[in-house]
């Protein structure tokens, strides 16, 4: 996938943002008149119009943007007006008087905000990053993110700039610092329209009263095998193909980023020295990939690039049987480039970008998923592509859905019963729009690609992971062009299965029973159970368990800890540390616990609100509330999202369970 096209646009805007930041803050204290030249103004700005009235006008425009009963042209026009005028409004001093949570609430939780303050040689600099995601029904699934940066040294010197104008990248963390070469801006975030979700890192320097892009030299950098680096002159993009969820955050000392790949002990530390050199360290687990030791082959990436078409696809190497390797690679290449014969040797004005993800890789099976965009000249919008290749490595053949499943009425009824889970939670109910006959026709012919790209877009595909069978069906453009649904292999009855020999190996990965997860009873001498906040409940993958809230001392400081116990009081799961344990005292206990599917992925999550104290200062013994959410994953673990926890608590959405749910329900959260 060509990330760089989208990355460049984001980075250029990001550059301009901070450029004006420092220019205003460092020179404005001596020359206020110069600062006002940077401030953008509202169209037909009338100084007699109060700030509050302008704010109310913007809110009304946002309501029109979100109103699906309005026609698309009206909504699009209001979106353009909203983003431009919101940027102008942020240049006004009154805007910094509003707290983050006040702005978020004012705009109906359509904004996410991160504010930081940096001590520089030229003085204190306050920086606020605001992200707005437009409705997909207006912008489609690519162009839906707008990022604004606001900065001020005093309330009289306030500036703002829109740095992301409907592009894919989302800046989630940043730092401004002094270096040997001057002021630098380090940016990090997600290239969020792709799967798995890669992260980008960019470096900017302040020079000649402007932010200028600084090339990140990576010639001498070696990455672990699992990581892939896509370079641009202005930034680089990192992804880990073994894991489809990553996090990126600024290091404690503010000289770089820590990039984590979930569910592994692999991570990268990217540091920038004071002289501008970059260094990447990998803290790499000695435990190898689940499959790597027992595989007799490896995968390498190939790329087709011609006439506006870029398609990346895998090829097999180091397989002992050379003839088998050649045949398998021919299948992989043919499937990856399916439908290009009408465009590859012409100037048809077609633009295609396709990347791939390995969904399952073992001695017997290889499942490859392709995603990307297809855009024709003069078309109103790009189309999102999705197709797959499933290989039987032993038989040197394709595996289609009908080879594994009897695509008949019992299977369709299983799908209709709600046993499947949408990969994108907002698409969960869309499968209900298909009739049983429609689904039988689509799925019986799944994985049979033919004809042009336009025909491929209307087809259905399947794939398989370690524990699930996935299916893709075509959808209308306004809801994403396609939707993927997964069902656990263990949930598919034997009478629906088609090939016993294939299933004997496909189902080799099974859920671990609760009784084998733990084994030891909870040490009640160490952990004091809070019975009023402990409950019998049921979780997917665990069955009936008891959730217990406890308190224990770590280094003489009381902390909150949580466990799942079986019916014999044995620990079957220990939860990660609660947000707040790292900094504060947990003297006052738990306020509330709730079990809800917060992110609508079909798995029950846990919301916890607890009292903490700082333990220092005149108000050190005054308790305050901290909220945290444990999101359940498909692999029977629970995870937290630090950035969400920080926003949730910093913006005050932590007082009640209802507060938490209302705030988080407006976020798009996928932890699988």
C-alpha cells in the first residue's frame, strides 16, 4: 500500500502547524503586531459579533453536517464552512479560556483534544491538538479526519492552523523541544485507513521563521523481522505484520517515541538526539512468532507498479520443494493482480493502491487478505477494495469457502442468528439487510475472482485466522464498500463443515478451558477483597466466573487490583494495572463496576470507577475519581487504552458509569 501519498499531505500540514506555533510564540512577545498577521479571520468577520455567537453558529453548522436527513451537497458545504471557521475561531484569544472538556461538550463530543505545555528557551509554549472526524456518510471512509493545532505563549498571542484536511493520518501524540539545531517538533500517530494500523513518525525543525521538513535518515537502522519500514523524505511509517494493533506515545524524556505491538513483547524505541540523529532500538522478545519455528518456508514482499497501479503481494521463499514453491507463487501473484488486464498497459486514468496482510500462516495453510483503493479518472470518489487468497500448501491449490463450508440453509441461519461478529462494529447490523437467498448466492460463489476490478468489487471473499473464519460481502459505498464478519471455528457445527481432512488441521487452534488458565487460589492474605464490588458474571471465553475487586499494598502504597476466579476460587485471569495505580494512592476503594460491551464488538468489557488520593500537598488526602475500561479481546485477554484513559479522566468523563459510556461510545475503538 502506498502510505506515502497520504503521509506527505499530513506531514506538510503538520509542519505548517508548528511553524506558526513557534513563530508566534517566540517572536510575538516582542512584536505583537507581527503576530496578528498569522491569525486567520472568519469570512466577513465583524468584530462586533461576539465570540459566543460565532461559537453557537459553528455548533449549528456541525448539527447540519451530522444530519443524515439533509442532502449531501448541503452537508458537504457546511463541513467545509465548519472546518475553515473553526480554525479561524481558534485564533481568537477567548478560545483558550475554554477548557478541553468544555470544547468537547460544546461540539457534542465530536472532538478529541490533547493539550501540553513545553518549557523552551524562548519561554513557555502551550500546544493543543484537536481532532475532528467527519461523518462517513459525507466524506467516505478515507477523507474523514481533520486535525487542528492551537498554540499560545500568552492569552493575547493565540494562533491555530488546520494541519490535516480530510486525510487519513491522525496525529495522536507530539512533543516540541530545543535541540542543537533549534526548535524541533516530533509528531506521531496513525495511518488509520489501513489494516493493520501502521504508525507514522515525523520530524520538523523551526528555521527562518518556518517549520521545515527534516529528513529522517534510516540507512543504518536494522529492524526485527516482524517490522516493516516505509520511508518518505519527510517521515517514515512503521508496521508490524504479526499484530494488527499498535500504540505510539512520547518517551518520558521527550526525545522520541515508544511504539508497542499489542499481544507481544516486541516494541521499538525511536529516539532523536540533540544533533538530530535518529536511533531505533528494539526490545525484542526471545519468544518467536507463534509459527516461525515450525514453518519450513518464509514470505517476502513483491510489488507491481505501473501506470498508477501499485499492488504489494507476498511470495514464498525457502520452501524445499522448488516446484511446489513456484506453483504456489504463481497462484499468489495471479490472485493479487486479478482484474488489471484492462488497465495495466494503457492510460485509462486508473489509480490503484493495494496492500496485504497475512491472516494465517502455517505448514498447511496460508491466508492472505488484500485491501486498498481503486480510483478512476473523473470518478466522484475512490472505491475500497477487498479480496483474499487462501492456499492449501500441501495440495498446492486454492481453498474457497465452499471447500470448507456447506453453503446451505443451516449455515445461513447460523449467520442470521447473530453468531458472527463484524470486524468493524458499526457494520454489525448490515448483514441483516441480505435475504437468505442473497447470502447463499454470494457465499457459494465466494473467492472466485473474474473479470475487471469493478467486478471484483462486487464479489464475496473468505479468509481464516488462528481461531476464526472470516467472510467479506459487498456493501454500498456510504457504509464502506465491503463488510467483514468473523465466526469462531469452534462455533461451526460439524454438520455444516465440508472437508473433514482440512478441518482436522484448520481447527487445531482451540480455546483454552478456564480450568487450565490459572490453578492457584487468590492469596487473601495479600489481597483484600472488596465484596460490595465483586460479582458473579459471564465472559466470552471464560464462561461463568467471579469478578473480584481487591486492594493490596505495593511498596507500602495501596493499589487496586482485579481478578477473575472460577467456582473453586482459583485465579483464571489477572487484570493489568488500573489507570491511576502508577501515580496515586487507592485508599478510598471502588465507587462502581459495570459490565458492558462498550465498543460494540460482541465482547463484554469492564468499566471501573475508583477513588484515589495524591498523598502529597495540602489536598493530598482529598479523594478524586478515576475511571478505567478493560476491553475484552478475542484472545481471552483484557487490555486498556492509555490515551483513552488519559482523555477520559482529563476531560472529566469519569464521574459516573453513564458519563464513561456516553463519552466512549462516540469513539471508534477496535482492540482486535
